[in-house]
C-alpha cells in the first residue's frame, strides 16, 4: 500500500519579501513599489514578519501562497481539509474516474483486527466494480466506496490559512486522528523552511482542543434507506423590498429604476449580498456533501464523518433500485459494513478508526447559510441538468420553498440557462434549453417529465 503524504509543490517566489513589505507599508513613508524595493534589500525581513505577527497583524501573511499536493490520503482527510474556507481545491471526481483500484488507508488498530478489515474493504471495492459491470453509472456506484479509500488533490492557501490548518491538524480537533496529525506535522516541517518561528508564534494565539470522537458507549444503527430533504430555516423577510432599497442606495452603479430581474442578471449583483438564507439538508450523502461544501462563500456546518458511520442512514439511487442484481449487491454491502463495524468496535477498534467505515452513501444532516449572491451561483450550478442528481433534487426543493416565500426575487433563480439565457456547458449541454427554461419560468417548479 502506498503511504499517505503531503508536499508543498509551489509557493510565491517573493513571498517573504512581499509579506515584509506589507508589514512595513502601514507605518512607512513612500509608495508601495518604493517600500517593496527597500524590503528586497533588507536582511531582517524574517524578524520583521515575526514581530508583526506576534502583535496580531497576521493578515500580512496572506500575501504568501502555497500549493500543496495531498497524495494517497484517505477521503476523510480530503473532507477535513476542504472545510477550510480560504483555500482553493481540485480533486479527482468520483463521478467520472474509476476508483476500483484506488486502494485504501489502514488506520491504527489492534493487529488481530487487520485481516478482517483488509478483506472487508477489498470486498467493498469488488462490489463497486460489480456495480460498474452491471451498467450502474460511476456516480451511483461510488456510494459503496468506503471512506478509507485513497484520494489525491491539490490545495492552494495563503500562509495564514495554511498555518491555521496545520495548527488544527496537529493541536486541535484533527490531532485525534493519527493520519491527520502525521500529515500536519509533515506540513509543519516544510513551512518552517520559509517561516521558522511563525508556527510557534501563531500557536500561542490559537486554542488547543479536540472534541470527543465518540460517546462512551457508541451505538451503531441498523442500515436504513433515507431520502435527502432540504428544509428552509430562514430567509431575509421582505426580500424584494430589501433588494430594491439596496439598488436605490447603489444608484450610481445600476440603471435608474432597475427592476429585480435586471439587478439579479446584472454583471455586479452586490445588492443580492444583502439577502441571507439559512437551510438544512437532512440525510445528504457524504458523496453529495462534496458538491455542497465546495461553495466557498458560505457558512456550512458538517458533522464529523464518524457520525455517518454510526447513524447508518444511506441513499438508494434509482439506477440501483431498478436493477435487482445491483440492489442485492448494494444493500448487502451496507448490511455487512455495519455488522463488521459493530463486531470490530466490540473487539477494541479505536474510536479514531470508526470514520474509515463510513461509506460514501452514508448520510449526515448539513446546515448552510448563504448570502443571496452565492445562493444565486449555487442555484445556477446545482439546479442544472448537469448537476449530480442528489444535490440537484435538494437544490430544486429548496428553490421551491424560497419561491413560496418571495416569488418576485427567487422566481429569477434557477439554472444558468434560465438566469442568463444561455447554457455555459458547451458540448456537454443537456440540449433541452427550451424545456428547462419553460420549467423554471413557472412559479411552482414542476417535476421533470420521466
């Protein structure tokens, strides 16, 4: 098995010089270029950066960027890292890439449990391959992938966010998981090559705490099929009035007497940011959660993956429900997974290893808060026919609730073709422009024709 590793593969070429110049500019006479040039000639840049950060002005670190390659890590690590909002991520898509030979991570556990663990995880990959052989799409077969399967992705962060993430991995809630702590310590040693003392300086200002992984006597549920459901928790009252008042305040940017559709379809809809929506998606699969959390401009609450393994709620795609052979393989995989987890927990499986038994089809409840502008972007992508079906169903359900609250505003929300009048998908377009735009033109969005 390949070992999980992490490596900084690129960084800003003049990062420390720029950070030092940023530290000087607020108290130094001269233009930005003059101060930068002086910093190029200084030998005490590192000391200055440390002094500035020690006084709490850590924003200067945001001028240095690092690109990190996470190699052969578990998908649990991927989910943990992507929670950090001030980063850019590119991952291998489980909708299109065949993961039959991806391999899996082995968390620390008693030696006696390893044979059953390895045999079981391989059986899940075999079941995944059997579903593909039966013609099940990869995006549905992937629900059987265990969350120990290996993931590879790139992450780019500024130095401030990266140092914060490293702290959380090594001294915060991530430290309870050996894989995360080891990766965090590896990153820490690499960052010290650029900023030797900053991790210690910033660490003094950050909390050192980890939430408990499991209750004292965790109960593992019986596997049961659940359907995801979107629940609107809150929407800005009088959304139409709020939006028009914002437009009137911002009259120098918008055309005189701009109406709501013109505001929403404008090139700079800042007024939408005055609106806020909070919603919960109950029983969203771990696989579909990845399509939600990649929206960076939001507040999103995702419980720890361990809870998904304990609850044992899971999604059942229609492609599998309609195929008796695939259905038997699929349901058997969830049943055997829960049974073995129950058995190994009783035999001493460490709490930090439980999350690796979650399958991509296991579900959690997720809560989000978005401003209207990000919500528009979310709807343009996730109500599109190209969107993954599970997140698309939830997005349409949420949009129905919003239109009932304020049709004047949310009647303008929908897929990109409906909002902008053209499809951005190019050759991958569904080719049903007229049908889709007609469907979303109705105040109450009809279910698509079978």
